[in-house]
């Protein structure tokens, strides 16, 4: 059996809340092994006891939805190769959803790192909220692009009021001229210096 060593950790966990449930987004370091096929997320209600396993494919970020407020969750990630070999589990992350009442509560749950969260709701109509965090203060830009790579609208830029290292932006499905854009897939990008994070979202009219 081919040796299969993977070293990675969960980098962050961001949280989006809705009523009595929440969605947790896990991020982890990519494995550089050429034989990598994908990753699995382990979830349980007791530390070290995982009752659910989710094969998420070859991605380095995944959102777990409908996690009940008032319950404790323990999350870990492993990687596997073409031969079925599996890495050791990553460092376990405990997660306890709390009731959130506004965007400030959402931001307090975000990691202190350069991170861009999945917009919520998604798909959306007529508007959606994007949360982000920066690992340093300073000029940055958050903008929306279409599938052709054209900038649809700059949501935040160097001229925006000081946002600190955590913030949010709302997009109402309109371009920079105030016109409603068509239904479809759009990308939103957070840029600060040479650091860039990009995610996609879907607008349904």
C-alpha cells in the first residue's frame, strides 16, 4: 500500500445564523499529495465521537447548514487518496451555535484572518449579505463580477468608511449605474494588497 501522509489543519470556522439554526463554514489547508482525491468532514455531538461523515470532494472549504442552536458539535477533517488510504484527522474544532440577533453578532463569530464568507442567503432575491474579515487594517476592495470577469459593482473600496478588520456589505442585485442585473451566477472578490479571496453566488429573479 502506498504511503500516504497529509499534514493540514482547519484554518477557520465562520458562522452565519438564521433563526434557531446556523451554517458553519470550515476552511483548511490543501494537501499537496499528488494522489489526493478529496476530503471528508467528521461531525459529532461528543468530542472524539463522530456520528456523521460527509465526503466533500476536492475542496478546501465547505458549509454545514441547519446546525441547531443549543447543541454542541465537534468537527474534524481528513483526506483520502485513490487507494482508499486516509490521513489522520485534523485538530478537532468545537462549535456551539448561539442565537444571533444582528450583523454585529455574526461578525463577532468570524475568525481574525483574511477571510471571505459565503453570502447569505444564497441563492438570493432581492438582496444578500457578505461578511468578511481582514488580518490587518488598511485599504481593501470588495466587488462583484459577472461570468465574463467584468466588474458589476464595487461594494466597498478605499473610499468607504473605516471598517476595521471585520465588516459586512449588502448587494441588492444592481450594477454601478443602479440597474437591476439578470439572474445568474456572479462572483464577489475581496482584495487587500496581494491577498485575494473569491466566492460565487446565485441571483434568482
